[in-house]
C-alpha cells in the first residue's frame, strides 16, 4: 500500500505544481533577483504548497497511526501558513521565528516529541529534565532554518532533503519504526514530484513555504527515530543532516569572525563557494547531492559500528568537514587554521 501511496503523491505533485505556479504569479508570490541570488529573472515561488498538498493526500490515503500524528499535522499547517505569508509578503525575521516556535511547541507539548535523556556509551545516563523542552524546540527550529539556508540553487534544498528522507526512512525501517517510514516515504515522493520542475533550470522555486515545511518535518522525523537513545545514536540525525547543519555552522563562524550579525546575509554558503571555484550551476547541485549522500551513508555505517568504531568514524568525518570547509573558503579566504598547521608540519618535516 505504501508504494501505491507514494506513486499517487508523486503524480499529484507533478500535476498540481503547474497550478501552484500560476497561483504564485497571480498573487505576487515571486522571487526577484538581487546581488545575493543566482537567478537573473523574476521566479514564482510557493512551490512548497504543491509538496504539502501531495503530502496531505498521501496521508489521507495511507492513514498512518501514531500519537504524534495529529500534532505533526497541526504543526506542519502552522509552518506552511508561515511560509505562504512569507512568500507573499516577506515577513520579518521575528514573525517567521514565532511561526516556527509555535509549530515546534505543538509537537513537543501535544505530541510529546522530546529528547529527555541519553545513555552514555560507557555507562551512565544524562537526564535533561526541564531542559528537554527548550533543547528539542531548538533542534526543530534549527533544522528548519538550516534547510531554508541551503535553498539557494535550483533543486538544491529539494534534492538534499530527499536524500535525508531516504536515509531517515532506511534507518527507521531497520529500527522497526514504520510510522517514520510512512511519513518520510510520502514526503519523499511529494518532493521528487516537485523536483521535476525545480531542478536546473527551475520553472518554480519552493520558497519558504517548501523549505520551512521540509526542514520542519525532517527535524521532527529525525527525533522520532532517534530519541531517548545512546549519545552515539543521537549523533546519527546530525550526520544525516550534515550538509545543512555544517553550512549553517560555518555561516555562524564566518559571521563571528567578520564581526557581523548572525542574521546578516552573505554569498559564502557552500553553493556560493563551489560556484566561485568554477563549477556550473548543475555541477554544484550534483556535487552537494553527492556530499549529502556521503553523509547519509556515513550515518548508516556509524549507527552499525561499535563504540570505538563510531568514535573513529566521527573523528574522521569532523576532520574531513574542516578540511573541505577551509579548502573552499566556507569561513573566508584567510581563515584556514588546520590547512596552515598541516603545511607548517609538512614544511618542518621536509627540513628535518
């Protein structure tokens, strides 16, 4: 039944995206080019509405059952409305954040989606107590915005989200969490249908409607699949979402180093850096897809490894991320501490 539902959601997304495109143009939900953006002409956004409608139709057909289901539906409605209004009227950062917080609070308070404790790998437990609520809300809002931040090229956010959903569904299947499998699969099919129009050259953007919605659902699903487990397992969703999380992390570092506000926009995100290196629009997107797939595969390997193996994997991954970030200039052209250390060490070794 799930494969039939996925097919219906996929076809629905393909069929209604042109309709959503016409609606976006009619109501003025368009994205105008500026110095920060790659596209050179006015583009309709609001494409996330097609993903959402296809997703809801899939849910109505499959009717997955969980205590979290209706809180998740209500939260997604709040986040979709926030995105629609932002695509139409460009809401202030405070209003957008309020919508994200409201959606997060719904699933945390009503749906009881909480990371309340973790078991340490060598024994012992860390209880979060009252901190579990703000920590969980912070995760949901953080991932929601991380997906939104990478939505800078045609098909980028949709493709990276699809890869994350595939990994989450696969991990949930291994763990026997069939509700997460169902939700992730339906959302995957809906997103792939939209990607048919969104891959370069895009005919429509997903806008904040889509980026916030995908980020929100992915954030909640990752918690449903990995909450209240070992600290090692808790790292799995972080690895799965390695592309948006690392891009957001280095954006924060970059702005701190440059003494700019954390909300200040710039053109030094991962996709901007790759474009500056000479890769084409399509090549850049495919490279980031490959990176997202690498993170997904690493998450699967990490989850199946023993404790020491997991520590080795995470150490190697962190070093690789840092080298990549410094190589392409994610923190700026001059901030490359690890590469400079390696060069100094190599020079000193050659002299000796």
